C-alpha cells in the first residue's frame, strides 16, 4: 500500500481568477499546471487548502462527508489570507464533478477518496510582499486512500511543548506556512523523545498538534479547547462532539491546562485522542512533559475512543442513519 497522499487521480478540476473574475472550471491533467517562478504563493505563501473525503456505500453510491463545512472553511481561509474570494457554488460543483468523474476509483471502506481543494496566489510579482495577489488558481486534487490503521492503531506518544504551532492569529487558517512553522519542533520531538507528534500548549494552554485536534475523555465527559482564532477548527472535532452529545456524553468546550490534562489523564479509564479527516480519531497513549512520561489511562486505545470512531465511520460508510445530514450523494 502506498503512503497516504502519494497517489493522485490523473485529472483535476481547475479554475483561475484574473481581472476580478473566475474562469469556468475545466478538467485538466493533474500535472499540467505551470507557475511563474515569481508567483505570489512561492514567495509570500498565499496558499490554503482543504481535506475531505468521499465514501463508497454498499449500494455503490458515492457520498461526500460534510462538504459544505470544508467549502466554508476554504472561503474563510482565503479571506484571512487576502486571496481572491472563492465562489461557494462553483467550488461545490468542481468537487462534485471531479469526484463523479473518478467515482469508479473510490475505494471501498475502510478506504476512501481523499479530496484536496487548493487555492494559491499566482500573480507574478515579487514586489507584493505586503500586498495581495490579484490572480489565483483553485484546483481539486483527488487521492484514493486505504485504511489509515492498516498497520494497527498503536496509541501515539505526544510531547507537550510550551510553544506556539504558528502565529496565533493564523491558527484557524488551513495554510502552508503554519505547517512549515511547526515542522522543526516536531522533528526535534521525534529525535529527542521519540514522540509521534507535538501537542502545542503555549503558556500551558492545551491547543492541538501539527495537523489534528486534541480531545480528552474522562468518564462520560469529553473535554477540548473552545474555538478561538489560535487553532484549526476541525470538522472531525465538530462531528465527534455532535456524536458524543447524541450519545448522552457531557461535552465541555473550554480551556484545558497542561496541569489539569496531566492530572486527569492519570485516572483509570481516562482516554485521549487526536481528531482529523485523515486518521478520524487516533488514540493517544503517552504524554511527555518536562522529561517525564505519563501514561494515559492504561496506555491502550480506550473503549470510548473506539466507539466514537466507529459511530463516525458508520455514518460515513452508510451503515447507520445520517441524521445530521452530513453526506452529499454525488452519484
Ligand atoms: C486539518 C487540520 C485539523 C483537522 O481538521 P479536520 O477538519 O477534522 O480534518 C486540525 N488541525 C490542523 C492544524 C489541521 O490542519
């Protein structure tokens, strides 16, 4: 099985913005775009993206999960980066068209078709360090993906770090520069303490990892940081919280300090997990802080984490009623 995100459909949907308007969307070869070396995105990081999935159901239908939420987030990211305004209707049509075109290549569960809308500033101008790109390109890449957990879902080791993942006013923007700024801390954590990820906790406030949100489960309560502009508002996070509420759990969206996290995670039965589109809900087994290791609960994937992940997968895979109306059937 190829590594996640390395296999692409041979074609993508593409639209360009120039002189104040969007072109009609076209289907083009995936490797066909050309960029000027002075393109705004290559110098001043005018780039944002989304990640969502299409699922094949047993009846053969293809269904996209929470597409409207991802479209709204790409529109918001584009605004916050001063990229040209994305047209929600056009973007939706582009996603639906390209997924339909490659419907036969959508893997069966636990696989899916990962969809990567991308918006970049293309104006050739290295003089615009402090000005927006007047031109842009929006394209939808497709990447069939297999079971994220095919190697078994070994609980993760997280290093709690007292630093920020990215500039604090950019945290809710799904933009390349944020991943660049998180990379060195992550590489250092892998090397120094064999951590899988860094849990960024600036000034002791538990935020998120490099590309996933963090939740703590203590008995019937699920605790996660309330939304603010400092971190990415995950759609998986939102979905897991909705499912938890449906199941009668207490959902506490509030500040969580490192001290409280370390203390509560020691309780028998405590669970912690990372949420995101790629991995859905991944158990966390160990927290590392100030040179000490803390096992979360018994260090294994907990029953609530597994049940919440299963409940979300059941909706995505068409095995249970989609009562929140999260799926868009494209064919
Ligand atoms: C994409 C992303 C997430 C998860 O968002 P989902 O909508 O659940 O996929 C969380 N944190 C960061 C930094 C992300 O880039």
